[in-house]
C-alpha cells in the first residue's frame, strides 16, 4: 500500500516534552498546505488482487491549521476554527465531516474545559458556509506555548493549493491552535487511559496467548489493529505531566500489542505551575458505536472530554504514514 499523503503532526505544547518511538526521519521541503494534485489511488491503497488501484474517488487527505491570539477563549476558538475551515477543500457527499481536530490552548485561559465543545460548535455552525456538519474525533491539551501557522495569499500561478504558511509561536501568552484533518482511507480510534487502568508492563503479561488483546481492551484499543500482521498503526499521545511516571509502561505495552507501530506526541504543559494542565479526548457517538466491539474510553460527549490527568491519544492505520522528529528544545522520552 502506498500512502496518499504524509502525516506530519507537530505538538503545539511548545514548553512541554515531546517523545518519539520510531526512526528519526526529518521532513523535506517547505511547510505548505497539504492539498496536492490528484492522486491515482483510492483510500485504502491498491486493490485486493494486487492489480491496478481502484479509481480515485475525488477525496483528498488534507490538513489545515488556524491560530488565534485573541484573549477571549470563545473568540480565539471561533477565529482559529474559521481560519482552518477556510483552508480545507469544500465538503462533499463523501466527505461532510472533519475526521480529526487537534487542539492546543494556552493554559492562561480561564475555562479550558470548554475547548472541545467550542470547537465542535463552531464547525457545526459554519456548515452553511463550508459544508462540514461535524467533527468525528478531537484530541489536544493545554500548553505553555502554542505553535500554529498563518497562511499568505495564494500563488497566482499555482492557485490555492500552493499557498505557503508561516509558523507562528505564542509563548506564555493567550493563544489557540486548531488543526483540522480530512483522512479518507484512514481508520481512527481516539482513546483515554489513566494510571489505574494501565496494566503494569512486565514479562509475565507477554506469556498469555490473549495478553495483547487484553492489554488493548484495558487502554481503550480493544478490537483495533486486527486487520493483519502487515498493518502498521501510528499513535499520537498527549499525556498530562503527572502521567509521565506511567508513560514507559504505556510505550512498552504499545510496542508489545502493536510491534510494527510508530508512536509520537508531546506532554501537555502550563504557563505557571499554579495552574493544572488539561488534556482533551472526544469521539463522536457514531464512531464509538462502530468501534469494533472494544470499550470506548474517549468521551462521546463534548462536556466530558476534558481531563486533568491521564493520557489521551489517537490511533491511525490504513492509508497513512508518519515521519517523526524531535522539536527544538524538547527532551525525548521513550
């Protein structure tokens, strides 16, 4: 299977720690909108018989980021979501929902628990303008520094798809960054795990024939990754600062249950030690119902999607790949 788009997600927790659990492969070229020329392969790669790939169905894998430094959290989210939506391709009958939203908000805002509700509400309220009726998955957290991008004018020669974006960082200042992703051909699973639900990794757990599946169920990944040995899932993890003592157990367990996987992410952070970091994990009720029989640990209600401890993550498999890198000034873990 040949991936149709490079997945490059950089942690916006600029003053937190990042980690990678895969070979280092720095990206080449400039940061640009990921709306490239049409590709021949349909979502999911080639045909089952090894022949020609199915016809391209018209959907692109696309990423768009919006950022705002508005001191009002509702206004900042509205601006960031609107900016990201305006950079996505138009919605269609095949792609009428945003597949994944990655959100980072400065810990200086008074009510970070309202972030997910506000993101979903703004996408839904903009459906008349951009056509997207909702968001399937949301992950993110608070940060001491927020990284996003601002896009310039489109190139008159190459059109909207060649619009270049400039990275922007707001350190110890109010800011929100929202990345919206359209991922046709990619299976997504959002999950949330706490210390008390995470099995301690030791040699005994690997001896049981069903150990891998039991471990998956405990962390909210039951039934995921059963497509075959050739599947190589990608995990993005966003733990709270207090979860760092359990992070090694989670990384070892992922490597045991998904030996061909890649893992990357960043620890949520705050501007001041007087405030507490928050992490977000939401999955739509429809996606939870289609979760393959596994226990859904991410909240299916926006109101219950904010947590003060634990680790949130999103699993991705199918027509996707990731090149991992370590952000400047970050300490690697794992």
